[in-house]
């Protein structure tokens, strides 16, 4: 049985620092490599491999590690038995930290490493006679990733044109280090600048001191005079170069563009590109890296490299979760009246986050129709999650985000929690109509939370998609297309008669599908039966604009994603407020246009008074209008909230204004009320400072959810379209579905020499197939 492999994270060149609070040791600085070991590994071979990676000899090398749960005592590995004992101690782990310590009194033995061995730029001696090192991206791109590498500096036989291209690519870093007195914001910034400087000037270096107080580096070539020393400026956080000898006395300094692609180098390259183009695609990263530096990366490697670089720019995904409690407090502080709540599980891992800004709550209550669209979309950041959203609609049929939540997964429990928070935030005096999918626990959650205080309209897109899936394998493409078309027509039909005509068309094709439609609760999706007001909107994915924002931001850490959405909504509210301030019409532009179209139709109609406020209106059809009850037998007035052509004809007959017959939600005044409030900026989020009791008391520990993004490319959200009926393969001989004439068993088993028999059996089989489809439909109960 194969022994288990463990990843050994080998570190060297740093130093141990003791924590004053608990006495734990922390290793700071240095370089690290990842190696595979198992219980069959020989210590001598392990040391040799480590020495080759760190470009040092095995003489004077000491190998140490911590016991699990003990960060105070280092254990030394001096023989094979010690190594096997360590493997036994960490058998339940996937990796172990190993520290390589050298006796500095021992003279360094720098082996001549072949070009196939990976090294780092800060530890490999490079001369014109030494082959260039290859890319080392195990930690950055994945340990199991195979990378096609190309030499990056001149050596005998290399291509002069490529070398010139690579030299130009590194020229931009020649002045990242200038002279004594140059300042940096942190040691990390200084180390990165030093690394780029060495790449551009074609030399390698090693650290003599590298800790949280000072950094000293010397040229790796023995006897070379180049050196640099930087330390922190007193009473500041700035790092300053105190000493520097910029002259080299070795041949290595003359090798231009002799740089290697370490993981730090790769990260810095992509990081700089991301600063200019935040939406830099992995395929473009791979293409540019190959063109500019001669290194070939596949899509997955480029994507992981982008994630690492983005995390360096935008902050840790893990730390973002720990900032959520403080972030919610900042939202409530800067936008009074907003709702920002976070819930964790028993192990303190993230569970769910609800956000509703005061401007959105007020805008919905003051100016929007009592209509909300519920939908969800997957998030594709490092820790996978789902975003739930409630989208409103303004008086000009524009998207108006009201509230959203980030949850660990889409469940009935999370939907019920989201709707409970939503009900508390946007309480209204009239019932709200919700349009959403009828599955995934939304239906039950709405009943539990809102009860009789709401109407639930089933999303027509999801309903048609379910019917299409249930019909697959039983009906031809054309038959399914016609039944889906009739279903949609039935949903939009304003009157009972027109609804029945549509479903009768379905019954003519299949009585079983007709029964399916009858059992699908038409009172939740058909205009002829629906009790609430959907104003002509029958699909839940109305808020495409908002979900486009989510798709643009969902790879960011969670706090930045939420703040990015806040910024998008803030800009939307401001832009629409400024735009609408120029409107001079009574209704919003879109509704004004619709009203004028119906007003032109009304000129050809003839209203006749009947009794009281009731009129008969004659035109292509005869309709009955009760002007005081806002009722017309065409049902368009009630369904859309705008005066129909029949009611307009009556209002003109009575000398009234048609604007008085339109819902107040379509007025410019209500539109102004929707966008009256503003979303305020949130200052930069900073970590709480230890020692401040008030801040420490407020902060709740939140860790990321246990789920991470699955491998592979993310699945995109389905488009807002009814083109869901895909053509199925149909046999041209027997007319059956799911196969062609070459694989048709019914035809291939027949003697092809007897065409009369063949034709007769095809007719019989077709009839039997038709009967079978009618008797055994795969429809829901």
C-alpha cells in the first residue's frame, strides 16, 4: 500500500521571534520551498534536495520542526528515525513546516545546479557560464501544475530577438532602487523593489539580515562589493535606505536581463497589470506573459496567479470576513436608518449577511410600486457563496435595488431569514407582490414570513423551463415549442376567455400537458386569475442591471464586493435624481409615451353612457368602463396601472384629465420621492487597534465559510430569454426522438429488401409510439 505524502514547507534565511504574550515562536523572513516527503524518505536525500533548492551545501545544515500544537519547542531531526517519527506525529495533516538552519561559521558550498532545478532570484548565483533558472511557481500556480518554461536570459545559442524583448521588459525596473535616502512605506515594498532592481540589473543577492527591524543584502557572488542596508526611520513607519554600494566587482553585474520568474516576480508582474486593468482576463495574462517574457502558462495557472496578485492588491479574502462586523457598524453609522446584520455559525464561520441602505428602503416605501423581484446568483470569489436579492421597480420601469444578502448557500432556511429581515426593513401599509421562482423554498418562506400580507407570482421563465424539461423525450421540438408558446400566451392573457383558448390549444396537442397546466396553480402566474398587481412584469430576473454589477464585483473579497455594490447604487441614485430634475411631464417619460399611444387610439372610440359612472365604449370591440371604480372589461387598466384607451375615451367624453386615471407610482413626483435620499460614502475600513477596549468589545470573530469555489470555469447565469426549447435529434425513418436512422433499432432489425414490409411496420410503430406517449407522460403530480 502506497504511503501517504505530506508537503514539507522548508524555510530558511529568516529568524525566530518570541511572542511576549504566549511565548510562541514565529519565523520571520527568509525563503520557502515546498517538497513532497513520506515515511520512506531518507534524511540524507532530503537534505540534499533542500540544499539544491536553497543553493547551499548540506554541511552545517540543521533540520528542525514544531510538534503539533507546540510552538515553543523546536525538535531536531538528526537521523532517519527522527524523520519517520515526525511523519508519525503529523500523519493527520497535509503539510508540515520544516526550518533549515545553517551554521554561519561553515563556508558556503554553492553547487552548480542544472537548469531543470527551480531556485529563487535572491539566492542563486548567476554568471554568464551558469545556465539560467526556470520558472518556480509551485506555490503561486499549484503544486501539481506543469509549466512550459523558456530560458529568460542570454546564453550561448539563445535567440537575440527574444533576449532584446525580455531586456526591454525589465528596463522599467532599473530605477526602483536609486540611492541612500530613498524611502518606502514598508519592508515588503522595499523587498519587492529590490527584487525588481536585481532583475533589471542582472544580478542576484542574499539577505544577511532580514527581519522586522532592518534588511541587509549583499551580492551573491563571493567578494563582490555591492550591498544595501535599510531600516525604519525613528518615530515613523517609513523604511529608508541608510547605506548602499551600487558598484559590482563581479561579472554577474554585466549580464543584462538575466532574471528569473520566481513566484514573487510573477505576482508583481500581474499585480502591476491589474492596477491598470482590474478586469484583466486569465487568457490575456497568459498571452501577455508569453509575449513579453517567454513563459507559457495555461488558463488555470494564469487564473491562480491573478488571484494571488489580486489578493496582494485588494487584501486577504480571509481577513475580509473578520472585518464584516466592523463594516456593518460603519454602514449603520454613516447611513442612519440602514439595516446591516451578520450571522455566524457555532464555530464562528460566516453564515449570512443582510444589507439594506436607508436610501433604498425610503425610496421603495415613498415612490416605488409594492412589487419586488426575488432572485439569486452564485458568487465566484475564493470562498463560494450565493447572493440573494430583492429588486424593486421605479416609476420609469427602472431597476431599483432594495436589499440583498450574501449567504453560504441557497437553502430554505436562508431564504426565510432573508425575507424576515426584508419584512422588518421595508414594512409597508399595503400588501407586497413578489415575483420569484416557485421552488428552492421561496414559496414556503413567503407563506411563513408574510402570510396573507403578500401575493406570490411565479416567474414565467422558470415555469416554462420546468414544463420544457418535463416534456423532453416525449414530444418533438416543434410540439414543445408550440406548447411553451401557448403557456406564455395563457400567462399574459388578461381575460378568462383568452386564457382558456390558449390552454385548449395545449389540450389539442396533449391532454396530459393540459392537466399539468391545470395543476400548476394558474392563480400564481396567469393574469386572468392573479390577485396581486405585477404591472405587466411576469419574470423574476427583472434586475439584470444589478446582477451585472454582481458579476463584475463577485471575485472581490466580501467587504469590497458589498462596498462596490453600495457605490454602484449610490451612483445610480445620484444620476437618476439629476436626470429627473429636468423632466417637465406629469408622468415619467416611459409612462408618458405609453399614455400618449393609448390616447391616440382613444380618438377612434365612441363612449356611450349607460348608468351612473358606467359607459359602453365601441370600437373594434365593445368594452364596459366604470370610470369611478377604475374598471374596464379589457382588464388592461387594472393589470398595468395606466389608463387604457377605453378609459381615456370616457375621460375625454366627461372632460376629465387622463392623468387622473393613472397610478400615482408613475408620476414624476413619485419618481423624485424614490430618489430623494442619498447613500453616503463609507470611509476606508481599518482594523481595530489592540488595546482599545471599546473596539475590541465590538468586534466579533468571523472566519470564512468552509466551502470554497469548485474547480473549473464558473457557470454563467442564464440569459433572460424564452429560447429554452432546444431541438432534439429525431429519426427520419421511424420519427422517434433521441436517435437517428443509423442507430434506429426498429428499422435496422427489418429486412431492407422488403420495402412493403418496412413501410407497414413503420406505420404501426409510429401509431404505437404515439399511444405510448399519451399514456405514459413524465409529468409532475
